[in-house]
C-alpha cells in the first residue's frame, strides 16, 4: 500500500490526463491498491489545498482547476517519470535561499536532479552579492542540484544551458521571446525577467556538485517592485498582460532544463551555444565588464567552447571572460 504522498502524486497524475477526462474512482482504487474511501479521502485533502475536483457517482473524478500554488506532488505529476531534473522535488513555503537549502541536501549526499522551490525567500541572493527579491506567490524561486562530470572551468556551459532552457520554456508557455544578456539574464522589452545564480563545490579538476539557482519574475505588477528597480525589472505579466500559471511554467522549465542538461552531458554543447547566440542581445555590442577589480572593455564577439564570452579589446586582443558585471556602452 502506498503512503499518502505517493497517493496524491498518482491521483494527480491520473487527473492530469491530456483530455482532462473523468477518472473512475474504482479504477483508481484498484490501480493504487487502496480502498475507494482512501482515494476519496485524498481527493478531499487535495480540495482543501485548493484543487477543484468534481466528483460524480457514475463517472468518477475530474480536475477542473488548480490553485496558484506550488505543490511538489503536482509538479511531479506533470512530468515524465524518466526525467532526471525534477526526479525529486521539495516545495517550501518560505526559506532563506533555495541555493542554501540545496547545498545542505547536496552535502548530505542528495542525488542529482533534486529541485527545491520556495514560495518566498527571506535571503534570496543574486549574482555579485546582490539581494534577490522573492515575494510570495509572484514568481518562481528554485534551485537544482547537479553532479556533472565536467571540469570546474567547463561549468559555464551549464549556466548557458539553463538560460536557453528557461527562455524556451517561457516561449512555449507564453509566446514571449526573451533576449539573453550575457552571462545569464533573460530580458523582455529591455527589462530583466529572470536570472541564474550558479554555485559550485569543486576540487581542482573535478566538480563535486553544482547548484543552479533560478529566479523568474512571473506575476509581479509594476507596484510590486521597489522604486530602485522600477526601470530595470520586468515580469512575464507586465510583458504579456496576462497572468501566467506558475506551476505549468515550473514544470515546463524543468522539462527544458532536463533536455539541455542532457545535451551538455552528451558533449553537444555546441548546439546549446548556437541557440544561446541566436537569442543573445549582447553579441556585437560594445561592452564594459567588471570582474572584481579588473575591467574589460571592447566588442562582445562570441562564446567559446566552454561558454565564456570573447571580447575584442581596443588593442585588438581577444579577452576571454567567464563572469562579471556587464554593461552595454551606448554610442
Ligand atoms: C541574478 O540574476 O543575479 C541571479 C538571480 C538568482 C535568483 C535565484 S532565486 C532562487 C535561487 N536562490 C537564491 O537565493 N538565488 C537564486
């Protein structure tokens, strides 16, 4: 007999059939090896969580609407069982930073592919030590644990892969086509709607684990951003005028991440880089990149085989940059 968690997952998986068809209660109880009363009990509990599930004595159950909340079993139910990224999912109502939560799990030996979402973060962080606002219910804040067989200097490939995967997922769900600002910001109408914070635990020539932290601003309205971000921050809602189903977007992002992670692991980074380059709004621009105390200025020309940016400086030299804070110089 399955425990209640697995029951919820299996019930949601059955209800999420492609046609949204009725699912018979007796079929469910037989397939899951529990009584019809047990199925009914779980359906009742899902209703309490905000799922609208219709019940009919002759036809069974039918999913009518889902709450605007992230629920681990529901995210799992939306994905194929063979997927590595998202094979295990945890959802926190609130955490400090999902990157830290995953780091603790990684140290305890968690398997790669595990994903932690939080409805809100109290200490969400961005690149360059900046804070990352993560208000409840407005966006997707999550981190993925990966254990790639890559050398540390090759891991920029995974940030590049994450950027194209998130871009594709947003496009599939909303038709919005994001631009990519190097290294990993996704922009719509010149405003940032998503960012990636990759953190690494590595030895000299071996990655122990890598944490891919993703923040997507989904349903914020202009008034949800502080004045300091008014000109630079955007959201999918602001760009499209329509609320976006966060759970549907979350599962689509994990599907696309799974695909691009597989591409990188299979030695097909060149394909990923090509997709990145075609969406990149930085290439061809005159840029200034601050890397700690160092400053690189020049024309952004291309990505190299590891995902680093190649910048042609005014002296004609090609500088290779793997990270930093980039601004585009206006003519
Ligand atoms: C950036 O563009 O500066 C990167 C932003 C990354 C934010 C995400 S939200 C989930 C994860 N947890 C964090 O504390 N940060 C990342």
